[in-house]
């Protein structure tokens, strides 16, 4: 029964994606379904809530402009397309504003202060150093790390979003993690 319900929900969302091309209410429903996810992705990539809100708004404006030309037919296609747009806008924001290093440094400093206030002997890990190390990665690699470890997306979905092979993605993640380990030593 649960499997049948999941298929009905999936089919309904697939229908929603198809309707969104021509009906504003369907597009609004997709916005409601995906806003939090895309906003969270932007916060992880841009390290600042206010900037993430602006970029998320820009992403959904872009979706509204391009939805008629969207060639996918399923919710999975839409989600991959949406994350691709989000990754491109986050990377573009970082490039255009030359704040690539300043934002993560501020986030790392804020995290360091709050973790000191929280508990000096905490075993939660060293988030400021991790954020610094992630900030030193190429924007494409930052996107991969964010999608995989902060958004918990499977390799298959990330490969679809980035238009690459899953095996290539797995090797890239392995290399990125090695780079991060070396940076954190």
C-alpha cells in the first residue's frame, strides 16, 4: 500500500512539473516544495543567510523564466535541473562579488566564536577549519561537497545534476576528500 501511495505522489508531482510549464499555480506549488531545499543548499554554499535568500530568489526567478523551455517530464528531472541552476547561480555569485574567501572566513570566525561559547570541550569537530578548507576548493568541488555531504544527495543524482558519469563523480569525491584531509592536517 505504501508503495502504491509513493507512486501516486510521484505521479502527482510529475504531473505538477508538466503543468508548471503553463500554469502559474503549479509553478507556485513547485516553489513551495523546493524552496527550503534550495535555500539550505545556498546557505551551505554561500555561508550567509541574507545572501542565500537573495540568490535563492534569483534562482526561482530564473526557473520561472525558463520553465516553458524545460525539457524534462518528471520530478527527478525538475529537481536535477533546479539544482543545476542553483549551483550555477551560487558559483556565479561567488565569482562576481569577489567574496569567495571573505564569506567563508566570516562564517568560520562566527562558527569559532559560537563553538567556543557553546562548549570548549565539544567533540563536534573543528567546523571553522573545515569551512576554511572547503573554501579553498574550486567552486565546482565546493558544489559537489555541498550536494553530497550537506544535502545528502546520492551520487546518481549529483551526476545527473552536474551532467557527468557517476564513476567519474565518485573518483572526484575521493580526490576532494583527500585534498580536504591534507588541508586539515
